[in-house]
């Protein structure tokens, strides 16, 4: 998970449809230090029909998530990528202060009601009920964090979360 500005791009001919290699200037890394401490290139499919993403060169800073495979960072339409200035204040605070508190949690999407957590370390993600997904209210304003005794729940707030209470009223 990085914040980066795209400073170049090159179509690579490895594969039947090609791969786009974006050269990035990494501003900050939020996760993945152990695997790759510095990211210089981001790879994606050249075609959007194959889940490739289109990033603008020298225009915006982006939040980019992905996976590392054979020493290269890959992203696609199934990963979270967004122009940095489109992130909500809650999402920015989450990246800096809250999301790491949920590393032991699993987010379970809810596509239709009723939805139930099947273990104490799950948060039920209801944005899928409205077809908003990562653009929904819950994704924009809440963080799934681990609370007392391993229980996970949604948290929204400006102060650091109180890990001694479980707030079951949040979505």
C-alpha cells in the first residue's frame, strides 16, 4: 500500500496482450515494508478489459494497493487505487492511524440480508447492499479494527479507538 505519483509509463510486450509498467515516485509506504521497502514500478494489464488500471502521468498522487509477484508490484481493477485528493479524511486517517489495528480482522462482504459474522474476528461490510462497494459510506468513513479479546468491529471517530469496549451499534 503506497502513496505515489506516476512519473512515466511504458508498454511492455511480455504476455499476449502486453503489460503497462508505470514508473512511480513513492511518497509514502503504508504496508509492505518487509517485502519491498521501495517501489519504483507498478505493473498492470495494458487493457482495462483485462482488469488493467489507467493512471495519469505527472498529474495526481494516488493511493495504490496491489500484490508482489516475483519481485514486481502488480495492481488491477480488483485492488484499491484512488486519486489521493478523492480520499475522505477518514480514509486518510485510517491509512495513517487505524487500518493497521485491523490486520487480525477479516472483512466479510454482505450482498443480501440477513448477514452474520461467523467468527469474532469478522466485520460485516454492508456497502455491497447498495452496490457502492469501496465508494460506499462505510468504506469512506469507518475502519474495521480489533477490539477486546480479538473481537473486530467498525470504528468511526477522531480520537484513538478505546480498545476496552466493543461498540456493536456501528455498522
